[in-house]
C-alpha cells in the first residue's frame, strides 16, 4: 500500500525537528513539511483549510469546535506551552499592580488568541480583573490593520474596539493611548525602548512558578489538527501522528539532557532543566489528555467565560477519541 502524501504545517522547534530531519517517521505517511510562523499557519489553516496536518491555535480550534464548524480534529500534542505572565505589558508610570487595569484600555492583536485567553484567566483568577472590566483595543503589533482570523460574537459585557486606522497597538502603548498590552510577542517600535513600558509583573518567572505551585497549570497554546475528511477515510491516522510527535519530543529531550556539549545556545541549560523537573516533574512538557486534564479544564472554562466558545465544552469531546488512551508495554 502506498503511503499517504500529506502536507504538514508547523513550527521549527526542537520538539519537531526529528520529524523534519527524518529521524522520526509518521507511520504510513509521506509528509511534505512546511515550517511557518504561527500567524501564517493559523491564518491559512482556519481561513482556507490549506493543510492536511497542522499546528493550530488552541483557542481558535476550540471556538470552531464549539460551533461544530471545524475542518480539523485535534490530537493532544501541545507544540507550544508558555506561562503568559510575560505577555502582559503596561505603562509602568500608570499601572502599578494588576488591579489597576480595571477600567483601563488594553491593546491586543486578536481577542481570541490563546495567549490572551490565558492572560485574562490569570488576571481574573488571581487579581479579580475580569474581561468585562477592561476596554480591549484590537490592532496589529507591528503592522496596522490586523484582522481577527475568526469572526467573533462576543457578549455585550465585553467591549472590543479597533485601533485607529493606520495605528498599531505598540504605537498606541508608546504614546500613552493604551494603559496595557497583551500579546504572544512583545511591543515593537518605539514602545520597545520606552522606559515607561514594561512587564506588569516585575519578576514574571517567580510569579509564574508560584502560579504553577498553586494551580498545577502549565498553559497550553497550540495543538495539532488533522483534516477531518482524512480521519474519516483513515481512522489509523490519529494515533500514527500522535505517536510520531511523541517520539520527536522524546528525541529532543534526550538531546537536551546531553550536556556534554549543550544543544541550546544559552548558558545554564543544565541548571534550568534540573529546576524545571524539580518544579514540574520529569514529564514537564507532557502530551496526552490524562496528565493535562487540570490545564485543559481551566482553559475550556475560561474560554467559554470570556465569550469565545459558544458552549462550555467538555475535555472529553475536544480531541480525537482514539488518542485518549494509548498502548502501553
């Protein structure tokens, strides 16, 4: 039987590189890999369904899944995870603590971005700053005119405005027309050098570690999706893809642990690796539903509460059913 020739769009990460260089194969698949930025991948996947297998924004996927309109079915492979305390920037001459954001204007590139869902979640849970207590201003980070990739129907309690034509949220933050900025990327342009622009949390790493200790949540940003029509034809494909991504991650972690000659252009890698395991356990970047249920349940609750998913999804209906349990030897 000939292998399936499938397009695969994803980032060039250490955890995917074994797929890209051929050290790990997807059973039964002859892949055509495309390494793209998340913005391009997600735009092309959700607007035009261009790829057979694709990295996806978790928020965009959940939004579509709640409406039963998704052309993809996700598997619990989490290519991007990050504590989003570092995603919240403010005018430090105005905002001194998280609670000061109530009643303020905060820029974001898209309301439904996964990073922004998590940032709003931590602001609400830990500091009582609800999404409805902020005026949200949507615009590009570095280029004017960025649209929401998915049409939203937000509740009346959420105030979302567009940035003035020709303006970016970075420029508005620099000029003082915004009090805050939340995005997966830092502010650009003059805002990046403005002494009155900085992180909301002076030590975001310490704050994030405390957050994890209290909640057990390691935020999930991106999942992997497979075209639904392909899964209908080839039900074996979900587990084949899941297994390959698991093997690629294991390959990357083994290389990272080989400190005879570090594979990362960064000092103190060995110490950071030891610290991550001490805080989060040996399988600190886990795939699969079972070890991530707490994180997944928190996300679906906040996603619905922020007016994004049209219904409160159950974790047990988000991913392909074949991937909830995997073989063990």
